[in-house]
């Protein structure tokens, strides 16, 4: 076994292994910190980290794999530009680590395999099994070596999936945080995915200004009792309406913090934001997104494969009809009540501003494109629940099918 490891071990001045075998984020961070001051030899790093040189090479392999460590000649290594960014950006370390891993083709293959595994597997079991399948299928390593490498990679992926559970200054786990949001009712994406498993009430969808006020931290203007749920039954339960964001201390805290939790909450609960995000993350044959937004002298337009569909909300409402949803402009559970401006429908410009302000899209000349890292972010699980990416898959598939019929 030792000879086998030696044969495939990386010599940093010559080549790189296909699959790294580091399994401790804490030791990896210590290695990167040790390189903050400049290039160092393997022997020096081993002494600083109090490990043997073989272990240092394992972790230097991993850093090279992420493009964070570069060889400096004579068995010495140094930080790359990206590695230095990680070391000097402590608040962003978790995000940078996750993005670096999810950019790797091997990890992208693991993600695909993982989505196809049985639902009854736990998160950790599914990750480990997907890593084993990918490593065994894409390398010529022996079964025992492939299993060992897969276990190491699964250990690292755990923290890419849940960066908030690690102290990125030390690499040590922290107490698991509370769920980032909790609310009454079923989210839109959960309800939509459940349609394929049996009969359910007809789904009505809307995009009230309540969502805009929520994102702008103006929800204090809204009576919480009117917006406490993620969905509301109407017509004696024959229909179920989705559109607003549920208001409670947990979700209001998400609005104040912003960032990934806010984006996940919005896409999970509001049908129109779920639809536009599903389309913007749908790849075309040549890999750029199949759908896009433009904003020029002709106003906001939604496009699919180079074909103009029209103003976004109008186009999305038509698509909603095509996939069996029922778009409405009002808020059914508030009909006949005296309410504030939150029940009025949002506009195209408000939706575009929301997408840009929350970091889902960014403006490039006259185009509004998906912000870098969003697709990977949507693949990061929260707790043991399916990822937002997994929840969007039935919706995305139905939307693309409906669009293809129009072409």
C-alpha cells in the first residue's frame, strides 16, 4: 500500500494528482497561513505544522488542486494570487472555499451523481457515496486508494456545503447555527415539486409589493398578521396562493442580514423569483444561460435562446399558465380588507431592482446576467433539506419544456 501511495503522490515541481487526499480544513488553513509570509520548503512547513513532510505534500496537493498554492522550485511552495486572497479575507473564507471546490470538474460530477442517489440516504452518506462513484469512475486508482481519496474529499466537501458551521480562522467546527429561516406554511418550490407525486390544490401565484418592502427592510409598515404564512388557502381549500414572504422574527432577521439566506428565502417562496432564477440558471447547449434579461431604450425584456419573450412579469405569467399555474394580480386572502400598499402587484422595474440589489443578477452594459457564484450557492444545503437547486429542478424542467413548444 505504501508503494502504491508513493507512485501516485504529487511532486509539486512535476505534476498533480487527479484527486487530493487532504481531509482536515484546520490543517489546510494552517498551511496557508504558514505561507502568508512567502515561499517555504516542505521541511520548514513540516516543522512549523508539526507533521511529517508526506502530510505537508498531501495538503500542498490540495492547495495546488484549488489553484491556491504554486510550486516555487527546489521543493518549495508559495501562495498563488487566489490563495493570498483567501488568507487575507477571513470573513469571506467560507464562500471562497466553497466556490473553489464547486469549480472543480470532479466536484461538479460528484454533484450530478449525488442528485441521482436515493433520497433516503443522509446528506453525509450521499456525499461519501457520490465521491466514491466519481473517483472510481474517473481515475485508474485501486479500489482501496479510491475509497480513501473519496473519504478525504467528502470530508472537505462537508464544509463547502456548510461553511457557516466552521470557524474559518482556525478551521474548527462551531456550534451548529439555528435554521436561517422558519415559517408557517409550505414554500412554493416544495409545493410545486409535490405536484408530481399526487393530486394537490390548484396553485395560484402572484408577486405583491410586500416582497419589495420585505427586501428593503420596510416590513414594519405591514401588519404581520396579514403575512405570517408562506401560502394561503382560498376557495375553501380548492386553491392555494403563493407570492408573499412570511413575516416573523426569523425571516425579518434574514432580511436584515441579506446575503445567501435572503436569496434562498426569496427564490424558495416567491413563484416569479423562482421562475426567473430557474431560467437564468438553465444552461444552453454552448453553456451560457439559455435565458437572459436586457434593459435598454426599449425597456426590460426577457429572452430565451435569442428570442425576445417580452416584459419579464408578463412573460413569466404566460409561462406560469403554460405549466398549470394560475397567475393573479391581487392577494386573495386580503380581498375586501383595508390593507397597506403591500398587496399591490410589483412592477418589472421593481423585480429587476430586487434581483440586482440582492445579488442574484448584476448589470453588464444593457444585460442583466446571473451573478457569479449564484448557481453554486443554490447547491449548498441548509440543514438536511434538499438544496434550492434540487427544489428548482421540476420547475426548471417544466419551464424549458413549455418554452421549447413555443419555438
